[in-house]
C-alpha cells in the first residue's frame, strides 16, 4: 500500500517536472520572440532619431540660403557652412560644440560639393562626435544646392549624415 | 485506514502548494508583461510624438492637427530649464526644440503651429501646441497700441483655437466659467492697474487659470495659486512677434523663460556665423566690388547683448538695444541689395 502511494507521488512529481520543463521551454521561446521584436523596435527608433538629425541638419537656420528674407529649400550657403565648420572645430570654442551636441548628438555631418568638380574641392565636416563604443551607424545622403554668395552661383552637393547608436 | 487518510491529506496539500506556485508564477509573468508592454507603448509613443514635433517645427507658419494619446501629453520645464514632455511615465527632453505648450494636452486633437523667430535673420523656429480644451480670452482696448497688437495677433493665429475677444478689461470679472480645462486671459498692453483677476467668478477658484499682459518689451505673467483666486505676477522680456505668441501658448513663466534662454543662445550662434560670413564676403569682394561695404558694428552689439541674456526684468532694458541692432542690420542688408551686393544674411 505504501509502495503504491510512493509511485503515485513520483507520478505527480514527474508530471510537474514535465510541465515545468515545457513551461520553461515555452517561456524561453516567447522571450526570444519578444527580444527580436524589441530589437526591431529599437532599430525603428534609431532610424527615427537618424531621420530627425538629417532633418535638423537640412533645416538649420545657421546654413540656409535666403534672398530678401525668403528661404530657399534644400540649399546651404557655402560661406555659412565654412563658418559653422570653423566654429564647431575650434578647440577654443568648446561651449559652441557642446551646444550643438544637443542638436545632433553622436553624429558625423559632412558637406561635399559634387558638381561642378573643381581643383579645390569643397568638403567640410560640419560636426563630428563619434562615441568610443557604438552598436550601429545609420548613414544617409541628401542632395543639396550649395550657394556661393561671392560668385552668385549654385553648385550641387551632398550632405552625408552618419548617426551613431550607442 | 487512518494512515491512508493522512496520505490523502498530504497528497492534496502537495497539489495545493504546487497549484499555488504555478498560479503565482503565471500571475507574476502577466504582471511583468503588462508593465513591460505599458512601458514599451510609452516609449514608442514618445519617440513617435518627438518625431512629429521635429517635423512640425520645421514646417514653419503652418498649423497641423496632432492626435494625442489617451492619457494626454504633459509639458514641464524645471527651474534649471530641463524641459520635457511626458507620456505616461516616460519623459522625453525637448533637447534643442523650443516648444511652448499648456501643462497638459488631453482629450482632443492638439494643434501644433510653428513660427519663425527673426532678428532680422531667421534664428529659430518655435513650436506652439494647444488644444480646444484651452479657452483664450483676448482683452484689448480699442484705439490704442493694444488694438494694433490685436490686429497683428488676429491675422496670424491659426484656426481651431477657442478664442473670445473682449474690448473692455473691466468685463473680465463678469465672465462665467465655461467648463474648459484651462482658461487663459491675454491682455494686450492693458494697464496693469485695470486688470482685476482676483474679482473673477468664484467658479474659477479651483480651476486652471492664468494670464499674460503683453507690453512693449516685456510680458507680465499672472499665475494662480491653487484653490485660491490669488495671482502672483512676474515679468519677462520679449522681442519679436514669435515670442509674443510664445507667451500666449506657454504653460507658465518658467516655460517661457526657458524657451527664451534657448532662443537667445541660438541668436548668439547664428549671429556669429552670419558675422563671420559677411566678413568673408567683404574680404573676397574688396577688389572686384569695392562698392560693397559691409558695416558690421551692429553685429557686435547683437552678439554681446544676446550673450548677456537673463530672464529677469533687467534684461528687458537691453531689448531696445537688440531691436535697434537688428533694425540696423536689416537696413544695411537692404542697402547692399540695392547695390547688387551679396546680402549679409
């Protein structure tokens, strides 16, 4: 009789062990799916952030081309690009750089003239702040007009924005 | 027989304990999952709303409707000007965005309207957020400077706002409470002595009521003590139409001052860039176009004054200097256009 009860107890325990085994397996599978869905969400958020940085760079009042106070879309003034680049890369003007960290965060923004090609290429790194450790880079390139105020001429250029996700 | 009964009891106790452990396990998983999912929704919503704000702020001069999450969006600026918007428990910093909004936007779709702040060149875009749950009473005195300000405001404000216009400041105490979540009185250059907010209908006592009085270079904010019809006032400087609207849409003086501080910092940066650009043009054109002379003394004044920004009343004494410098730069720019020279900005 005692032997029978022991067998019954073992049976119940075996059922419980199998039940928990299945439960742990199911939970592991579920959390794996959750993790990949979370990762997709994080990627989506990073793309949103990158898009915002590109948008900010393209609409910066510091760089716009305006004529009689009317702005031209997708246009950078070459001299303003040069001046902002000088100020942001001036080691003695660290506060200026820190203020722009609020705008761009961890990013690398470069403006390059692509047409017409001239001997002295117009390439300026507007802002560069790369973290020591990052998980991904989202790169975008946007075409812009580059206005040369001295020559009163438009050139074509590209704004390359690399946004770093920690 | 007695022994068998004991065994049966132990068996049932074992089943009960095991059942309780299994149930507790499931309940803890469900609770954790619920809180995680709520956090995830808040984070996703915050990121999406931030992206919408970023887009809206760039489309200057346009008003657009924003769908507000069920629990609403809270806006707040701390004394250290750490400005955030909250969706649920998730806070998101304004970062570089200059936003003016009520303390809470809830219930109905919000109106997001952006406007550019020029001095005389474009310095920054401001984003104003409000919704039909806020009632604005615009109070002005006909045939005075007040009426001129009203004309400017009336032409520019976007549609979809709950606005009532009063031509007599004395009529304010007779306004009944209409059940709005927030009521804001906008006095346009009305003498402070004729503002009687303490005499408001007692129904306003426990409601959210505030007021601003827009003067020449200053704005007086009136903020109500909770549960009392007692208002404290504070004054901040302002320059330009965009900042006038900022005072109307700000939750309080703190939010306005923080936006103002960010705006002046940006003015200082943009002025430095335009000044440097103008100097470069001058150097490049000194031989080919000697008639193009860039007089840039006013930039120094603009950069210096914007660098000295403080939100206190004493800074409002410097506003005429800033306005004068901005006007002089605008005139100089106009002269250069007439001479077919590259513009300053």
